[in-house]
């Protein structure tokens, strides 16, 4: 499972339509990716799972202090398929 931060009025999916989502976000002046980047304490030294948890923590923090009530948390579910063929 992965998480993304978006705004209430962005009609695009940040997972499947990132370019359109990003352009809409920037044109509106939200700069959501930059904001999330300032709050999330990710690192190349952390595992993908640890970085994903940190991004989720940062998203939750942003939403907690969102006095304008513009941000939304989006969840992307995926299935990992293990290939046991030898």
C-alpha cells in the first residue's frame, strides 16, 4: 500500500496520472510535492517500507495542521505476486 497527498479540487489521480496531477497542482499554486518533501524525512539509507511509512506520517501531519482543509490522503493498493517457478 502506498499513500499520496492531493487537494480536494485536483481531478487527477496522483498515482496513475501524475503528470496531469502535478501540472494542475502547480498551476493552482499548491506545490504539494515540495510541501511533502519538506515535511517527510525520507532517506536513501532507509528501506522502501521505512520511507513509505515516513511519507504516510508526513501526510498525516500535513492534514492534521491543514487549517484550510484542502488536503486529502489517497491510498494506492497493490498486490505483490511471488513467482515460485524454478
